C-alpha cells in the first residue's frame, strides 16, 4: 500500500512537471512571435479604394452607407433588392509578406431581422470579376452583426484582393464592416554571443602618472577592472585609469560579462621611478592635438613626440589599426563617438572623437 502511494505521488509530480514545461514552452513560443496588422478598412474613409461591381447589370450594387454600421458611421451596404444579385466589392491590393507564419482575414457581417442574405468571400489574384479566384467562405446570414474569420496563411508571399460577393436570398440588406488582415511573424532574436575583451594600454609608466586602460572587444555589457597595488582598486567603466605610488610590476585584470557568459584579460604594467635616460615628461602632459573635432573625412593627430594612433568605437572594437600617420582617413566610419588611443610605446592616452 505504501509503495502504491509513493508511486502515485511520483506520477503526480512528473505530470505536474510536464504541465509546467508545457506552459513554459507555450509562453516562450508566444514571446517569439508578434502579431502585426497588414491592412484594415472600417469604411470611414468612404470606401474609395474598393471597386464596387454590379456584375449582373441590374442597377443594384454595393454602396458605402450609414444605414447600419457595426462601428463608426459607415459600412459596406447592399440592400433592398427584389431580385437575385451578383455584386462584387473588390478590395485594394494587399501584399502579404512571405515571412508571416500565420495570416488571418476577419470581418463583421449582418443581415436584417429574420431575412436571410447570401454572400461569399473570395480571394482574387487580379482586380476584376474575370480574374482567377478562390472561394474561402460562404454563408446565409440574418440580423445582428457576427464576427467571421478565415485562415489566409496559404497566401503568404502573394498580393491579393478580398472580394465580398452578394447573392440575395430574401431580398433584404447585407452589411460588411471592419475588414482586417493580420499576420503572425517570428521575432528575429539576435544570435547570442559570448563577450570578448583585450586590454589596450601602455606597458609602463612613472610613479604617480595616470595610466589609461581600455577594454577592447565585442558584446560586453558590464566591466570590472582590478588594479594590483594601485591607488585605485577597481572601476566599472569600459575605459579606466589608475596610478601607482611604488615601483614594480603589477597585474591589471578586466572581467566583462553579458547574459551569455564572461571573458577576462590580464596585463602586466611596469612602474618606474624615472625613465632610463632621466625623468621624462608624461604623455598626458604633452600638447597633443586632434583636429578637426568633430571630424569630417580626415582627422589630424599632432604630438611633439612620435606616437602610434589607434581608433576604437564605443564597443571597444578597433576601427582604425595602429598607425604612425598624422593624417588619418575616417570618411568610411559611421557617425558617432570614438576613442582615439595615442601611445609613445611606453604609455598611452585616450581622447574622444566625434565623427559627423
């Protein structure tokens, strides 16, 4: 008996888990699709784009009327005939994208009282009553508005016309209103990517000199820098700075993350008390000019010592490789803000550049 209870409990738990997974799957499926309206007409604009054809030539035809709308002021109206009818209301051309996974036509329809009117809904590939068509719906309808719908998924990738064909039965009136075609498309979720990172900085600096470190890479959303032995312990910016008060070799680490994962890079920087040939001026204090800024097609980098220049975008991706040229071509770069990294071989400084 006890074993049966345990078995029953386990089966119930498994069933519950399966149900939860099914619900989760359904939610995920809904999150991956989006409903879009392709075309709608409530006839408030007078029905101008529709072609109204008295196909039997008896003088009776569809009109856009205020007699009996479902919503608003107007509807498509055919009525008060004493004969059998063959009248076509042909919509404007509607292009249905081939990327839609489900396409639906909806409309509201009404007759009057107990009088029954007959009509068909057709899908036409041309714009006349002689064009090839498919009959997708037909009925006899009496008083009161009714919501109707038809699956048009087979027409994804086509350009079609919707036709309402009136065929009188009890010689009263028929109204069509609020005609819409909508579709369901799968969201194009971006392909997930692991972040990448490489530290761009000088290899050495002097005591007390501010050193700039830039995290070059792609797809990073967060940054965490740690500076061994530095006066600044950490930073969460893509470009960070640090200074050291003692000589030595120190490790700088950056960790970048996004929803898909993480990446790290490490670099060793050597801090000197003075340069080998005497105390040298910090590159931060040199008169470096970048002009014009905002830049056009060419940007000029002026420095009193020979330097290499690299240009990075906002994501840290290198868009102009390291060059010693003073005049740099930037005409092919998209408009935006860039980081110009200037290095004399032992240290570097970063400047912002606006490209218009």
